């Protein structure tokens, strides 16, 4: 049987949260690697923005 719409929405939300956590961890890693280089961080944020 098909999943109810609520379950699909819940799974989608869960995946989006997981992606956000992974993104935050990745940016955190860049901060540790490059320091607080605003240029690098802005580039990372722009890259994520264009992916959506």
C-alpha cells in the first residue's frame, strides 16, 4: 500500500532536518579548517542556496 500523505511529509521533514545537520557540521568543519574566513563561509552558503 501507499504511504499516507502525512507519513511522506514527515519523512521529507526528517530528511530536510538531517540535511541541515550535515550542512551545519560541514560548515563547522570548514570554520575549523580555514578559520573564520567570511569569504569561504559566504561561498559555502551561496553554494547551498544554488543547490536548492
